[in-house]
C-alpha cells in the first residue's frame, strides 16, 4: 500500500506544533501501525531527518503506552485494540492517515506524538492501592469468599491499562472511566473496604486537581476504550463517592 501520513510534529512542550505530510510506500497490510511508523522513521533517519517520536513499550496491548489519535479516533478505527495491535489491513491503498497525540489539557505534549500522562500516576498514588501486611502472616487468598459476579466485575475493571484513550475521546477530557475502573477493582472486593472512603475521595480530588473535565454521559470513552471498560464503573464510583461524602 502507498499512503499519505499527516503527522503532528512538535519539537518540545513549549514549541508550536504543526501537521507535516509524509509519503510512505510498500506498506504491508500485515504490519502493525507501529511497525509502519518504524519504517517511516528508518527512512527519515537515512535521509538525515528527525524521526517521529511516539510512545510504545510492550507492543502486546498490555502496557498502555502507545497512545495515538488516528483519523480522529483514539487507537484508530478498530475496536477493543490498542494502537500497537492495530494492523495496516484496516486501511486502504492510497489512504491519507492523520496521526495526532492525545488531546487533553491534563496530558501536555512532550514531543511530537508523546504526551505526559503522569497525571494518571498521581491519581493512582492518591488511592489506587490497598495496605496489606506481607510480613509472612499473609492470609490464604481462598480464606476470603468472594461472590463470583463481583470477582468477575473486579477483574474486568482491573484490565484497565491506563492508556488515556478515554480522556482523549471525551469532549470534556474527563478521566472518569479510568478513575472509576481503579476505584471499582477495589470497591467490589473485601480487601478494598478498609481504605474505601479515603480512596474514592482522594482519587476523585486528585483527578479534579489535575484538570480533567467532568463526565456528561456521552459514552465516547467506553466506545474507544481498548479494554472494554464499562460505564457501569462510573456509576459505581459516583455511588462510592456519595457514600464516602456522608461518612465525612
Ligand atoms: S479506561 Fe480504557 S481507555 Fe481509559 S485508561 Fe483504562 S484502558 Fe485506557
Ligand atoms: S505498546 Fe504496550 S499497549 Fe501498545
């Protein structure tokens, strides 16, 4: 396939960015999207030009670092896949592909297609953990019975990889889907109850302090989430927050 790529180039956080056109040929439909960008970068390096900076790590859909806005959709046109698992067969010969970084005030651009997602780390630090004594007196996991339905929902919430596609897809740049997944994975389990009140208050307060917008129930986050995290988690987080507010 021969393609035209329109890629956001920005030297650093303070520089003014712009879209730059690139032509790329002989793209195999079996290449992943990131492999296609690797080919482009090899060509740019051979020509003595600056390669395009983009985030990636596992390339297996588990680390959440490959954050690209492709043709106006977070992680591109496929469903339930990350950018690293998107394949070029989803595009046609002659296509023009727009490639941009996540667009959200709380995720400032560092360079080209790389954004700073440390806001998510700070939300996690505010409460995305449980305090467990691991000094050798740890209780056997099977000693705490957990209803199957809750175990499944907690597991589903825990599959959130923190990629930020939910924020990038939301017209308000809301992080509610991410934060609610992190709250839900503990709220549904007995192990999460000890710190439940502080957790939801602290994580929501940190989310607001980072400058993420509010949820207005549009649902774009759920559609674009590569892990299929359900909006049901946002409803659960709102209930947890209300409960915690009454406890003071
Ligand atoms: S909720 Fe989905 S889109 Fe948002 S960070 Fe988690 S995996 Fe990514
Ligand atoms: S590179 Fe890890 S999820 Fe894509």
